[in-house]
């Protein structure tokens, strides 16, 4: 949930992590935009500099491919662990590759 993300953004920085929020659409199905992202960030206390809009999740789908092998869709909210410096993919909630999210974060921090 968004309140949990706000806490993760705060606590994660102490651990060398960061949390980014990507919106692909609004609750009504229309495309998210910068004004919407800023409004949501203000509403939930998340960092607006780490809140992005990706209409239809096209960039996420094209660059990170959140669909697990053998599946044709993915659920929301969708989580991923990615190294922000080189975009190395470690884990996602739809393709867990035999490790937990915490284990993937541990691998990222160990590198």
C-alpha cells in the first residue's frame, strides 16, 4: 500500500536502498500524468522525486518484462528489485526465480 511505501522509502535509505513508485494509470483507468503523481505523493507522504508516470506501464513492460514465464499477464501492485545504476534485474513479484524479495535485496546490497 502507499503508506507502507512511504515507510519503505524512509527506512530503505538508511539501508542503502531506494523505493520508486511507477503509476501507469489512475483508478478510473485513464493515464497517469505528472500532476497525478505529485498529488498521490503529497497525499501519502512519498517522495515526489521518486514517483513516475509510465502510461500503460509501457516502459516497465518493454524494459523489465513483469510477466512471468508461461504467463500472459501480471498483477498489480507489482514489485521489482533492480540495481538503479545499471538496471540489473534481481527479482520481481511475478517471476520470483526461487528467491524471496528479501533475499534479492540482500544479493543487491552484497554486490
